[in-house]
């Protein structure tokens, strides 16, 4: 009976979340539950709080939770450092992945993967075992193995940087993957490659949050739920049709929902 109850527990539960930075309240009562196997999209105008939400879930030190909670598999994660959250299964893909000169992409991926495996009490992979695994994952994002010998993201195009993020996601196998504006700056071919990789990685044991302004990513990856954010809170939730309505009517259409929630 107890195991059945655990299965129903949300992977990620965000309840009445308020958060601030420099005495400015950014999030104003966010409520979201994500279950295993679900894909959620969070949409909204610039400055509505959606990227801030992703940073707070990941543990960015510039933000303070002032009320509410975030639970991962039933565990309150507020006290966990960013690296502890990552090890426990939270992955954040950045809108603008940074370049790290002098740090081998292959070595970075190997250390990160083994840190996650160690946390899960799995055997760490030696250099040869990891190279076999990473070559298998490269196929998902159509990346050449030559990228592994280069410094992290250095000289990568926008599409290559995003594919490298999805490669990290494939290796780490997180419980919750948050992809912040993954479609930003991608041409249609790169977008389809990235979206295809995300779909291949998604499974019934994990959840995905897609943060985006536009419908085009959701044409490639159909979400189970779409949430519209405005002024630091979620004002409307629906299925994938909600994203189509936003594309058709624009964000001004959501102002009436904002007024209803105030």
C-alpha cells in the first residue's frame, strides 16, 4: 500500500512559492505539480518570472524563498546547495550556455556523470566505459565526437551549444529537466534536432519543464500541460491547445486572466 502511495507522489511539487531578490518580490504564489512522464510548458512575456522560477528550483543563490516550498520526490530541497540539487536529479539547461576555456568537454561530462552515479550509489565509469556511453548518447543529438575534445562550448554555434546541453541531460538522466528557452536562437533544422533529442530522452520516470515564449518548440514537443505566467504567478493552465491560443491571440489575451487572479 505504501509503495502505491509513493508512486502517486509528484516528482516536483511547488506550493504557494514566493521568492525575492534584493527585497524585490519576483514570484508571488506559484503552484505546480509535475508527475513522472509529464512534459510541462511554462509560457509568458519577458519579465513574468518564468526564468526566475527555473533558477530558484536549481538553487541560484541570488534568490530567497520567502514562503511556500519546493519538493523533489517528497523532499523539501530549499536547504540543498545547487550541486546537491543537481546530484539529486534536477537539471537546468540554460538559455545562453557559457563557454569554459581550458576545460575539456569530455572530462566535464565524465565528472558530472560520475558525481550523479555516485549519489545514486551506482558504480562510477572509468574513462573507457564513459567514452562508450557518451558515443551512444551523441547519436541522440547528432553531434560529432570531435566536440568532446574541445573546451566546453568554446567556438560552438548556438545550435551546437544547445545540443551539448541535451547531451548533458542524456548522460545525467535527471528526475526533472528544466529547459530555459532552449529554442532561442535556433534555426528550424537545429530546433528539430534538439527537439528530437529531448523526445528520445524523455521517459515515464522523469519530468520535463519547457520554458518558452513561442509555439514553435511546442510544435515539435507536445506538452501535457501548458502554464501561463504573469507578474510572478501562474494565471492559467491548460493542455497543448492553450499554447496555440496564445500564438493566435497574443499575450494581451491573457490580461483578463491576470485581472481575475488579482
